[in-house]
C-alpha cells in the first residue's frame, strides 16, 4: 500500500508555491501538482469575492463580463485532486505582499520545495493586435510585460531562494515561451519579455547551482486558456469543433511537465535549461488530458 501511495502521489512531501494561479497556466500547474499529492500555495489577486480589476480591455475583446477563475477555486481543485490547496491573495508586483507570502509559507510549512513563477501581467494591456511592427505597439505593453511580468518572477525568486539555499535543495520553475531562439514575429515586447524570463531562469541557475538548487525555464505550446477559448467563442467541452484550435493543448499539459520535473531526483542536471513541454512529455511519458502527446508549437 505504501508503494502504491508513493507511485500515485510522488509529490506528497512537496511544498509548492504557484504564482498567478487563478486561471490559465498557473491553475493547470497547481491542479497537476495537487494530483501528485503536493501542498500548493495558490497565489494571485482574484478571489471569489473580488476578481482582479485590471483586465477590462481583454474582457471587452473576449465578450466576458468578469475575469474567470479565482485562487479559491484553484485551491479547492488542488485539494479535490488529492493534494492540499491553500489560497493566498498576493499582488506579485508588491514586494511587501510577496515577502509576507513567503514568510507565511515558512511559518506554516517550514520550507519551500518548489516555486513556479507564472504571475504575468502582459494580458492586461492586450489590445487585440497580434502582429504589428514594434513602433505600432503601445509602450503600455512594456510596462505590463516587464514591470508586471518579468519583475514578478524576480521578486518571488528573491524571496524563495534564501529558503531553498538554507536547505541545499529546491527547484524554481519559470514559465516562458521559447521556440528554439526564433523571433516571436509580430510582438517585439512579447519576444523580449519571454526571452528575459528564459535568461532569468538561466542566470539564477548559475547563482543557485553551488547550493544544490535548480532553476529551469519551461515552455508550453499554445494553451487553451479561458481567454483563448472565449476568444474563439467556445469552451473546453467543445473546442474540438474549432479546427483552428487543433494545435492547442490544455494548461494541465504544462502542469504535468512541471510535476514530472519536481519529482525527478536528477533535476539538478537540467538546471539552467529551457525545456519544451512537448519534449518533456516524450521524455517522461505523460500525455495531455485528452491522451495526446501534443507536438511542440513552433513558429
């Protein structure tokens, strides 16, 4: 029975923090960590009582009244899947909020084994334009993608790293998008932000390696997030009726990649790398929720 439990709940002793987990990639990661038995601190700004109020432009483009998802709903799903979900409201642009988050985790759990950097403000200024030369994109995109994107990852990592270094153990995962160094045509700001996140993971790995702590960037493909589904006027139950979504994957595909890395005793050997979910699926043998091993999304 003990061996069965270890096989079905390989992360039962893992304490994880997943930032930006109200919806999308963060929710998918948190849920899959829960399925593997982890204790997951689910963070973000959207609660059941008060959704984040900075998505007005995107909501209008998506014909949505309110932003979907909340940290409370994600935490409940983590627990339902077999882990322990703990919702903590945190504005990841606020250093005091982030410091308080990690102080709470240390106080309650005594450690942090895994930090998943996923809080991303880039969608807050999305104006519906996917492809345009850089001089036609608003400078507001810089603020949302760097000040409320890349910086979020750095601030959280600065708080988590000392706790991991103290124990000589831990993993920091940074969600990004990477296509073998190809330019993400049509959005210079997005390209720069994602490249910065990838480089951030690499740079942190150099400082953390002597202390036995790993840092890895993980790149999903085109995910069927709540906003993507809304933009295509469909939902998770009917997306296959939209041929243009054939190359998409669920956010939980990314979650399974993160769970596989977190459970790999040899993960230090991957530190500093940027890894694609599709490649990790083949390596670790997992599939998406529909049983497919979705091919890597390439430009």
